C-alpha cells in the first residue's frame, strides 16, 4: 500500500496576492478560492462598474446626509 500521496507541484507565487504556494494542479495559479475570485473580480469590467457604482451611491448618500445636517444648522 502506497498510501495517499498528494502530488505537489513546484511552489510559485499566487497571481493575485503574490504569496508563494504549492499548487495541487499544474494549472493552479491562485493560492485559494478567494484569490481566484478576487483576480477575476478585478478583470471583469461589469464587476468593476458595480464596485464604482456602489462607491458612488455611498458617496452620494453621505453627501446628502451632510447637506441635511448643514440645512438643519442654518
Ligand atoms: Zn493568493
């Protein structure tokens, strides 16, 4: 019985966080699922736009709050 032996490939840096990891498959380029998702989130223009829109909405909301506060002070 040889037992379970996981083949390890040469350690390489994760393409997302640059952390050196040992890939389980020869084509693995991210150290974890989070990095894989992060990488593609940045590459996906729709996700980029959604991120910017979310930031804009938050900005507008805080600006509206500031505006209301100023108006209440006068
Ligand atoms: Zn990583």
